[in-house]
């Protein structure tokens, strides 16, 4: 949040008089925590959420206002109210709302800069509601040249202005280079004018971002909450950080979530599952998890969904299988769906428990969809959640380490369904959100020390606080499917979903194996939040089913990802604290609108600049380099930034650059994160005269305890560099430590672009070293106390 110091100016009238006036004849009522403006049929309520964010609600008389599912409780924010003749001013420390007295339309300013103005707001010009009691609509003016990100998952280009976006989570099977409606819609926009606008409404709706009228942005919904939230920022990073502070940060996942997954649609038997795990071990390719798709509960695609228990004919000893995998460091993740087929073993039980969503008659509603004749678990009802969780609890007791929630849009959600908290249309976009909340909160209660692992493809604003890791759905296994993956990840990351990822290699279709596409996609996966190749089984998604060359190339990249675990885990920690995604757009880092449309390259943390090769047969790749000095990760070549940079590429090589002044901690790869240790640590630093001072850090805990940081069970290694006549690298640490923490680390320091070196010392004592080309390597033992390495 913006920390600008703020002193209250004198109120236009004493607070007590304003309160009395508001209750009597004045058209406003000022309270310590909000401002209420009287309108025909209700009131307009402005509530400060932070120094630079404000919630606006229209509360209609006689109609309940649904509670926000996005926002967390917030503290009090001091604001100042003034009457300025034809308008009122409601001033927050870093945001100002100016309200026209006649229309009650609001304009928002940050300092003297106009951010956004309502064109209709919730009210017509006469101050009456715009629609009937059910519908919701809002209108805002767009400025010339303004660009808009947002709307959740879409393949439309980074700037979504000029598009009309349905707000209805919907499957998009086999999508490629254009998709206007997908699995995870979000009712928000992020503007190049440095504001974020959230329409806090879960109902089926639409955002018109200048499609109908080029200078107008409109939101409409069939019902639900009449509310929006505006967040202002000095920098683009502020918008994501402030938004996630309001809606919740993603909890730090277990370390194994950053490892390699074996996954496909699907493993038909215990024998198949055991075979694939054995193949990874034999090939020496690290593996941390195996994901079982729907065959774990039924031999066919259709007819079995809702069994939610093992098919013992195919998986005769599931608990032993899970235990055997665990001994190998491999965790078991199972798919689950909220659909209970009438042909499933659980149908009668679910109906008896009152778990199935009813229709208007109160009877369990059933309908047909691809997998069979079905009902839908009502995750909005206590009975539905109690029954559904009972199935998860049994699986947890068997040793299952994580859950995959599929089809949670819900994929088919008839309008006649009546949930415990509202109609299907009013709650559609909140279904995955509520489902994830149930799995997260009850997993926490069942295993309070553990960090839940939850894959889901649909949710709502704020779902990240339930540990949800969304993926981009059933993408086409083609170059067209690969091309939009960076766009999708950068968009969703900026909107709070820092662990968005794709089915590596592509999921749907594909006539034959394309080794170039496969390699390029899996290379990209090293620098995306979750490394999970997943596909229809006609072409194996796992490298261990391909030839020796593929296994070697993919295996080396998987090992690189494991070597980067200290850096990647630190990114995960930073996300849990600030909300910044692991994959970051150039604009998020540069704070320059000229980078708004760039979906070809991205930052992985703040050190790496990655440009995936998404063109078949590409011989060169071009990156728009931010200002500063850059180094090729593979060759060490120095490149001056602030320009377009084209370089040759081979299929074995992913174009990756490192920013001068970057610290990157690494370890030797392990077969599973269960064996992870930073006792032998390699710290890389990329030196350059253009960066006289730099900082970095590395976060460590035991990789599994929930809330380890809050409990003080961590160590934060801190690195600083200063460069004048000599290069000095200062090392220190903070935190109380954690179980299993190395008391002393064997530290190998590698300084890139070091130049001529005469001597290296640690605390004034000489260190032995070697210089290979432009790379200095030295080694010493370090106990975490402050230490200074001097290179002359």
C-alpha cells in the first residue's frame, strides 16, 4: 500500500454536525469509516480500503447487498470530506474522489492527474438506479490512448480495449491464437493510466471495453453485488501489490510444487503409474509428483465421475502405491470433479446427504453433459461441503498429497439450479472460488502443519488466497496453442494469480509427435511457475517415453530447474509477501507504458529475461531489451540494453538473459526435493561497472510447514554488492532458523564479468580463486554471519 504521510485538514463542518445533518436533511452521512450519499431508492457508499483504494457500493432499499467474496477485512483509513459548491471531495491519503452533487457521478484523481470518471456509475443522471432490482450496470469514461489489461484468461493481445468480454467462466477446448472467453474470467481491468478497477460481482455478466462506444467502458451483470473497487498506484507494480493486499496473498506452497510432475490423460492402472515413476528414476530425470487423471476411479471416460474412490480392479493397492512413491520422494495428486453422475457409486449417498444442488422445486437437479447424467455438488451449502469434504478426508488419510479440481467453471451449470447462497447465474463465477476455499480451509484443519496443494482451472477475484494454482486449460497441442501462453500468464499474474501455468507440450489433439514444439514448450516450462507436461495419451507428454536425445535435452532443462530451486523458492516467498507474480511483464519491471503490449518476453523474478521461441523453425529471436547491461545466460556475452536485440537460436537453447547486478543462488540438482539441501550452495553474481550497488536475497525454510515465516522458522540470506575501486560482496542472514537448516554452508561464489583480478579476500584473509575467461570462482565455508568478500 502507498505509505504517503497524510495529515487531516479541517473538516468543512464539525463531524458531529455532519452526522446529524446526514441523518436529517443533508444528502450525505459521514462516518469514521465511510461516506454515504443519499440517492433515490437507496444510498451510494464510499469506503476507503487503504490509502490508495476505495470501494463504492450502491445499496438499494429493501434489497440485501451480497457480501464481497473478493475482499478481506481491512483496517480503518482516515479520509477528509469537503463541500466545494457543485461537488463534494472525499480525500484519501493517496486518492481523491470528486462527486458531482446533481448526478452523484464520481471522478478519481491521484494528485492533479485524472485517473477515471464515471459516465453513469450505478445511477442515471437524475440519481435513480439504472436498472431494475435484479440487473447491475456501470459506466466509465475512457481517455484517449488509454490501454486496458484484464478480464482474466483471454487470448486477445495484451491490450483488451475495443473488446467485449463475457464474464462467464467457460471451457475453451483446443484453443490457439484467439479466445475471447475461457476458463477463468475476472471482472477487472488494469489501465495504462495506473489504476486497477475491480467490479466485485460474481454473476454472469459482460465488460465492454470500448467496443460499443470507443470512449466508454461498461460493466453489466444479471444480478449480484452492486460494487466496484478502485486501486491507484504510482507504479504498475503497486496495482498488483495493493490488489493482492486487499484480496489476499497466495500462501507459500510446499517446495515440491516447484519440482517436476508426471501427468497425462491418463494413467489407466497402478502398473502404469508405477512404470512411469520407475522410468524417471532410471533416466535420472528429477521427479516430485505424479498426477492421476480420471482413470483412478473408473476404467472408462464416461459413466464413473463422482465415484471419488479407487477402482480396485485397476489400482488394487493404492495406499501401498502412494507409500512406495513417497519413499521415492514422489507425491500423489488426484483429480476430482464436482459432478456426481447418477450412475456413480456415490449418487444415492450424495442425494441422501443433501449435497446435490436442487432446482426451484427443492429436488436434486439433474441434467446431461459429456460425461453422463449428473448432478452438481452444492459447494455453497454446508451439507454439500460436509459430504464432499468427507471424500477428500479419506484420500488425505491414504496419503494423497494434493488435489486437482477440474471442470470447476462449472463446465455445465444450468440456470435453473438454486444454490444455498443464490442462483446459478448469480454465483457461476464463484463456484471454483468456493470449492478451492473448502479444500484449502479443511485441508488446513485436517493437517495444520502442511501446506495444501490445489490445482484448479476456474475461480474468482481473490482465489489466490486459497492456494489455488490455475492452469490455462485444454490448449491445442500445436504452435498456435503455444504462442499465447506468455500473454495468458502475464495477464493472470498481474491480476493476482501468480502460479498460472500451461499444460507443457500442449494438451489437445496433435497428429504426430513434434520434437521441436515439445522441446520449445518444455524449455519455457523451466521458467514458468509449475512444471507439468500434460496431454492426451496418444502422444506421451513425459520425456521418458521418447528417444535418448529428447530425454537428454529435456532432462538437462529439468535439472536446471532443480538447480534454480533456491532462486525459485525465493520468488515463491516474495509472491506470498507482496503478491508480485513469478512471471512479470516488462511493463511491471520497467514501469514504462511502451512495454504494455509486449507478450514475447518476460521477467522471471527480477534477474532473468526470458524470450520463448514460439515460431516453428526459428533461426533468430528478437528481444526488446530494457535499459542497462545484460548477459547471455549461456555464453556470458554482455549486451547493452535499451534497444531491440536479435540473436541466433538453436532448438537446444532457450534465449535467456540475466540483468547486470543480479544475484542467483543455485544448488546441484536432486532426484526429488525431499533430498533438497542448500548446504552446498553456489552463488552467482553478474558484475558490471554500470551497477555500482546491488542487492539480492534467498529465502529458506523446511519447505513444508505452513506459516513458517510468520512463526519465525526461516533463514533469509542477504547479499549486497558495491563496486568502486574494488568489488565488495557482503553476505549476512536473518531469521531464527528452521529444522534441518545447515549450520555451515559450503559456498561457491561465481562472479561473472569480473575483469582482471589480483586478489580475493574474505574478511581481510586471502582466498584462493581461479578465473576462467571472465568468470571468477572461489570457495569458502559460511555460517551465516556477516562476511565481506573483496575482489581486487
